[in-house]
C-alpha cells in the first residue's frame, strides 16, 4: 500500500514540534554541492521514548548555532515543470558559508513587547530599513527562521541569470514558492502550480520570488540592499510589489503603512532600472487578531484601516508616476476577494483563513495582475527603444 495523502499537520514540518510527519529533504544546492543531485528522504514517527531522549540529548550537547538547521520542504512543483523560476524551494540548500551571523544576544532577548506601544509610538518606523527585531518577531526560533530565509533569497537572487519578472512581498507572495519562511504550509497547496500554469500563457522568460512571510515594509527595505545585487539592479525587469498588510496587523497606522509602501516603491525606482506595479492591500477578515494590538489600535475590523491605507497608497503612486513616468503603476484587485454575505467581508472560498488567498484565489489574483504587468513590460520596452 502507498503512503497516505499528506495532511496539513504532516506538512507543517518536524521543526514545528509535531510528530509523525513526512517531508522531503531539500536537495543540495547545485553550485555548493558540485552539481550532485540529492535524493528525498522520508521522516517517520519514532517511538515516543526515542523522541524524548533524542530531543533532550540534542538540546544538551549542541550549541544554538548548530540547532538552527535548514528546514526541509516538500517539492512544490511538478517534476515536468519548466525550469522557469530561479528559486525552486525544493531545489536549493544554503552552504554554511552563505549564512548570516545572528544578531548578538538574540537568544536572551525579551520578545514579549509589542511593535507599537500603548501610547501609539512604534518601535520600528515603516519607511526606515530595519531587519526583524524582538518587537516584530514572536520568538528566537522565528528570528532564526527569518535570517535563514533572507539568506536563502539572497542566494537565489545572486544565481538569477536574467529575470524579467520579480515578485516581492510577504506571505501572500511567498506562497508562490509553496512555503512560509521556507517551511511547507498547507495553505500554499496548489499555489506554485497556479503560478506555473499562469506562466505557460505569458511571455515572461524568467521569474524570481523575493518574499518572506510576516514581513513589513521596513523589513523589505532592509532586505533590498542584499537581495538586489548589481545584476538585478541593472536589469530592466518588471517588479510586482505587494506589501503592507502586516504593518496594519502589527499596529501601524494606515498613514504610516502607506508611507512605508511608498518608500519601498521609491527605492526600487531610484536604485534599479525596473518598473514597479504597486498592489493595493487585499481585504482581510481575520479581525480576531485586532485584540492583540489594542491598545493602541482599538477598532472592530481591518476594513476601514485597509480602505484608508489604499487611498493614501493611491496618492503616493500618483506622485511617483509624475516623477518616474511610465515606470510605476497601481494594481487594484481587492474587489475580487470581497463578499457582503460573510461577517468578515471576505470570500472564504478564496481566502479560507480570511487573509491568504488559496490556489483558486491566487489564480484569480494572477488573472487580475497579468494584463497590468504586461502593460508595464510594454512601456519598459518602448522606453528602451526610444533610448531613455
């Protein structure tokens, strides 16, 4: 008999503290491993006593730096899929030489303070570059995950040859790689396949995803300096920028969130030759999270804050378009996910968790973004022909 079909619990990964999970090893990086191919291995549930002994032994004998091992991912794209995306999540593994040094003292940090204080001041500004800090990370384990994921995307960007489409953002965009901080996530099921199906009918030659779950605008600004090496900055690509909802979810005001989105778009326009499609924020109905940011932000639903942030983002993009004529545009696809028949005002068939589009939701989102991305691509081509 074959193995039972994967369940959400089995796909979350051994690192999530679950037992009885199966998942494939990351294949070794071809450059770091001398073009040797790795074979998937399967983890199976050991006896409970063996788990307790093994965990206790590891924690006693190994230092924290050794415990922060690379995660393992199921293969997220079909075996017959074209080699189109630069960063196949199951096809690349970081060498230790490519790993960043963790922030000094992070193991002893107090991660309990919230990003925004009860008086309304926030410990990270939306428009100033910042890596994840103890205010924007729930614990040291996610801090390790974030740094490893960042390093992984730096490696993916450096090995990119000639991408003409770059997708940048947070967990909604990382879903195209099939992961959440490079861990398999059931909410990403079918999303990489949706992207590949979309590319079959599009003219894009090579794509690159640079997105980390939970990131806010200030984190993306900080990542830009390393995840956009010289060859990417010189490339006349089209960038899809989708960021900002986590700022609202962490307690930033709509005005601050919009200013952060503008800062990300402005960096791309100033520092690269790419054109930028700025996405307005999608609706979200996970209003139960609001109690975690009250005070200072005590309101009943995300909808008013998202609406105000989108108004301000629209104004900022208009200002940028006057300065960078033909290189920046605005994408508004949120209406596709709205519903007046649910308490959360979100179509649960497309956003089961009221925040992240599922496979069907991403197919709809790509159909909305596709024509606008192509329009920017044509403008970029005309600019090159005209010699500007």
